[in-house]
């Protein structure tokens, strides 16, 4: 997982400027970022402080810290360094000061451009990795560069390895389990872009916004190879309208964005709902409202995705819960959009966007792709909105189809797409557009339970928190607690059978990365408490007293935190 | 030999579209005397004369009185959102070069709420014909000032008159990179209105025709000085622009030979305030169209998708132990 500061070049040695990577290693499949760090490498003590303050380090965490600051010419810097080191040691962390730059200087003139390899070498030694494999990776990474550069990097890698071997008495062995089938390792945004190609969509219209942009960067790299287009529009409204135009002209298109962009697109999304144009909207959620926390994770857009625009505008909302899911969700979304002529919103978030996780290499299927644009003649007498009374479905007429001429409109309209002046017709239209949601809902199965089929506590989640929630459940069940988890892929509509599940547990609680009021705030009571988004939905739909827990710290929720929350909740029950 | 020939002839006759073939079953609901009626007539004539297959023709619009035009055409129509006609039209055109795309937009629609799209649409230069129905007022919402209203215009939101000078859609458009066709017409000279729209249609690229359009409902006398006094209309004539019939030439004596290739003169003429220039202000046939620049080298086929996906997956794949990749280097 990446730690990304808000600025491109944050001031050096600033607490807020921490950037880095979190790596979780295990012999079995890793489903989430885990709890606190056991080992951290930091290039200065100030960025480290931000991680300490965010409670990101375990109590006895090993710290490998660049030591050049101790003798810095600037007395303030040297003093700050010394103070922090003392604090860290006093707090129980196992601090090792490492002359990283000094060692690198022996090999390169500018150690700032090489000490990452030195650090990698140290890690390889500490975690008993095969150095030859690391060398190979370095060769692969620099394969397009000059041979000298590769050699220099390998030297730095070996230097780190040797230094750690000679000076550190830290050793872990985490045996690798080789995959039995090929795995691909990508982040969620790359997976989304691959999913777009695999879905058969031909147009992606977007406007740059963090943390969605990197998906469009990668898509821009590969989309033209399959004859398709990433269009960077003048703003999000134009991007969404462009996608709607392309979709209307024959093939479902997509637009990809994050919170502020989703807000801007709402009017156009409403138009697509009203005129029944298929459209895929991907929202890589970040902290909100307003500009919020652009590089940080939050699950704050669920209601915006469902109810964001004005009027009654039923659309399908689904959430990807893993990186693999990012890939397949796009394919599914395109299919649903074109089958039901609906808008499908796919929610991912900043943590899925930048985290990497291996998953089985997909086997391409032509079924994933959209059929060619239908240009056959429309039967005479057929009407553009001939809503099926049972399912609400109508056939889409595509420009170029003889006899299909009609004027699509965002105004309330009748079956001929004529502007409706009759009071019954608005009811008719809204009824049928809503029915499509029910028709789609009939195809859904209730999400499988993780843990047991019944018990004391059910934890419910959606999106990127899946791995952490399930890991918490595993730990709690090992302690003998009757805890299970249910995770939603489709949030609108929700599958049948969920109410039944809710009733099989003494307590139901959602775990979400969005806000809910806390009772320890004096003003908050049962009458005014605001619940997290999914909790609010479950309460209103199923009339079950669903509780919730949420945080908006801009960090992925940790399994340990969830386990604590669950234990507290069960203690409260007793 | 003869049978196929008759068949062929029959088919041509069959496929000949008449004016009625472009008229929808809804009759226009604009006010009597509204300039939009004349614009609709000109467009229907153009479709007939160019024999555009109705199913291959798309009329896109925003919201406003003028944006009702697609409802009155027998063609595909897209009556979308206030201000957003242009990006919708771009999306339509992007992957469907076979479609003839027209846009009808009002002065509020284009120059106010949709202003960003207007500027960028000129720059994209996608092949479409855009009719800016400029009545210098908001019609549909009942008489509010528009960004093209003359300074001092009294309206429901400016009871003591507007404070600002209007945006000049012509000079503004002529200042945008990649501008390729800008013309001005007036609804009260139907002959030239038709001519100019026809040239706009025939131009490959983004052709913008600003049409001064009367709104008798809210500003019944706004254009009177020009309608009543032909000398205040300056006709821009040129062998690459419009040519005048003898009758017109007699009535409209204020003429200037203007080469549509001359952007500097186009800007000067567009800036006239006392007189209304009518004709082709600017045309450049060499500006590339965005949809052509972005056309894929290879068509999107299942086989290609499979190949590219596999190539990409290869970059990210960890193979199981028995795979030879580890041993190879
Ligand atoms: C987002 C949004 N804002 C406001 C409106 C209300 N509205 C409809 S048409 C219009 C202006 C119409 O003026 P113009 O574009 O000049 O067209 P005209 O009616 O004069 O042809 C406005 C403000 C709307 N439909 N949508
Ligand atoms: S209000 Fe004006 S612009 Fe609208 S239809 Fe009437 S005359 Fe035409």
C-alpha cells in the first residue's frame, strides 16, 4: 500500500510529508494491510513521527533510521534528531541508527538516488530472501536502462545486504508459498483499467482527479492499442456528457472520477437515467466533503452514488472489495448497464487504488465483450420506450437504425419519447424505470456469510474493508466468539435474503470508513445520532436495529481495530 | 439487363427524401413570429437538398426554446441538458463518423452555462454543424438577461437594465485555437440563412453559425433597426463565401468582399457594433478534426483485445514454480 502526501514535493523533513510503502508479508494470502508495523525504515526522524503519531507502529517495532542527521551542520536539526531518537527508545521501540547515506556514498556520488536499493538489500537480508531473486528483479526493473545503471543498483542492493548481515542481529523467515496457478500483481486502478479493456467499452471520458487518475493514465497507455479512446474532457460535466453521447451512439461508455467529480456529474447521470442510456461511472472514493483528503481513503460517497442527483433516479450501485474485484466489476458493470439500459456506479477507493495484491491471472473470454453496435432496422410501429409492464425494460434504439428515429429527451416523456403533458405519464415513466431495478434485483443472491450462519454478532461491510473485517472475524472466532461477517457487493439494489440473515444474529453492526456520531459526544442520543451510510440503509429497509462503527482517519481500517470494536460491542451486550 | 436498371431507378426514387420526410409528427410550439421557425425550415431544406438519411442524422440540443428543434425533425434527436449539448454531440461523433451531427443551442445554453464547452468544442474541431440561436435573451425561462444581451437591456432580472457589455460570440470564437468555421446569419434573410447553414454543413470540422434570432415574445423590437434598414446589414461576399442573388444584392447594398481565409479582417468585421455582418467570417479547411486524430489504428476486435490483455497480463504475472521464467536468465 502506498502512503501518499498531499503535495508533489512536500518540504523535506516535514511530519505531514511522509510518503512511503507499507508491505505485509505472509505465507498465505494477504487480504488487507494488517495492523501496526513490526519493522520500519525511515530516511529521517520527522516523517517517522507522523507514523508514530498515527499509531501505525507496533509497540516493539524495529526502526532502522538514517543516522546522518545526528551530525548535521544545522544544530537545530541535529538536536531534533537526538530528541526524537531518545523519545523513540524511551517509548520501547527498538531503534537502530543506520549510516545509509554514508555507505551508499562509497558507491554513488548522490546517495539520495540509491539508498532505496540499499534499504531493499537490508530488507532482503533481514527477511532471509534469496538475493539472486532480488538481483533479477533489479535487472528486470532497469531492463530498458543502461547496463551501468543496472550494475550500480545491484551493487547498492548487495551493499545493503552485506551491511545488514554484518551489523544487524535481526532475522525473520517467512517461507514463500509459490502459486499453483499464474498470478498477476497490480494495484486496483491498474485492475480497473484492465477491466475496462476486457469489458469491451470503447470510450472512457474523464477529467483528472486523485486518486482516480492513475487508472486513466494506465488506460491511456493501453486503450489505443485496442483501437479505443481515453478522452480528457474540459471538466467532469463534459466528461460525463461525452460518455453519455458515445453510449447513446451505440456502445456503453464509461467515465471515471472521484468524489468532487461525482458531484459535478450528477445532472448528466440523471439524464442517462431518465433517457435510459447505459453508462458506467467509476468513483474511486477519497476523503470528503469538498476537496477533502485527495490522497486518503474514505467510503463517503455511497449516498452520493445512490441518491446524489435530484429527483427519483434509480441506478445500480456496486462496490469492489478487492483488487481482483476491481477488474471483474467493470466487466459486470458494462454488462448490467447494457442489459438494463441503466447507469451502474462502481465504487472503489483510494486504498484499493494504490494497494497491490496478487490474484489469479484472468482467462479472457469473448463473453466479456459488448456485442457489435446494432444497426438493423427497427420494426415499424415499435416505440422507443415500449416499457415492459413487468420488468420496465425497453429496447434501445441506436442512431443509424432505420425506422428508429425519435427525439430522446431529459423531459418526462411517453413511450414515443414525446414530451409528456399528461399527468399519468410521469408516473408511468418513473414506475418503469424503478421496475428495472427490481428486475435486476431478482438476479441477485444474498452475500455468503463469513464465519457461521448465525451467532451473537454480525459485522457488515462493503468495499475495501472486506479483508480486514474477515481477518478480525477469524481472530475472534479463534477466541471462541460467535462472530460472522457479511459483505455487500451490490448496495443498490440489495439482494433478497438479507433481512433473514440480519435476524439470525443477536447484534448487527456495520464497519465502515465513513462517519457516525458517537454517544460520548454529549449532544448525541438515540434520536439525533447519525449512522454510517450502510447502517442507515439497513435500518430503513429492514427495520432492524443495526448499530454501526466508523472512522474517517484517511487510513484503511485495521483488523485489530475491528476486533476491539467487536469485543466491546459484545461486552456491551452482556 | 433492363430489369436491374429499373430496380435501381425505383430504389433511387424510393430513397429520395422530400421535405416532409424530415418533419416529425409534432408541430412546432414556438411563438408566432419566433425566429426559430425560420431556422427549422432552413435545416429541413438542407437535409432534403443534401439527401441526408434521417436515421444517419442526429440533432443534439441543450435546454431552451431553441433547443426544442430536434423534436420537430424526423431524425434522431437528443434533447439533453441545459448547456451540455456540445459534449454530448462530441461523444456521439467520436466513434460514429458515419452520423451527421447538428447542434442547436441558445445564447444562454452556449455562451453562459455551456461556455466552457463552447470554447473547447471549437478547439476539438469535431465535424459537426452548430447553430447558435442568439435571441440575446433567455426565452424559455421568460425574459432574463443573457450574456449576449446588449448593455442596458431591461429584463426580469435587470429591471433597470444590464450593467455589462455583452460577450461577442464571434470575436470570442475567433480567438480560440483551431477555430475552423465561423459565420453569422440572421433569421430575417432566409435565403442567406440557408446558404450559410449549407456551407457550414459542407465544411469538415466544427462549423459555428451564430444566427441572430428574433424573440417577438420578449424582445419584439430588439432587431428592428437592422430589419428595417438594410443598409445597417453588411453582407460579406466572396467566391469562397456567399454569393448574392440579384434581388438581394439590390436590397442589401452594404457589401464587403471578405475572404474567409483572412482571420484578421474576420475579427475586425465581427467587432462592428452599429452594423451586423452576415456571411462566412472565417474558414480554414486544414484544421484536423479531433475524431480523426483519435481514430484508432486498428479496430477493436475480440482477437485484438485478447492479444493486448495477454501482453499486459504478462507484464504483471508471477508464474508458478515449474514455469521456465526463473531459469531463463
Ligand atoms: C441546470 C439548469 N439551470 C437552469 C435551467 C433553466 N433554464 C432553462 S432554459 C434557460 C435559458 C434559456 O435561454 P437560451 O439558452 O438563450 O435559450 P432560448 O430559450 O432563448 O432559446 C434556463 C436558464 C435549466 N434547465 N437547467
Ligand atoms: S419566447 Fe421567444 S424564443 Fe421562445 S418561442 Fe417565443 S419567441 Fe421564440
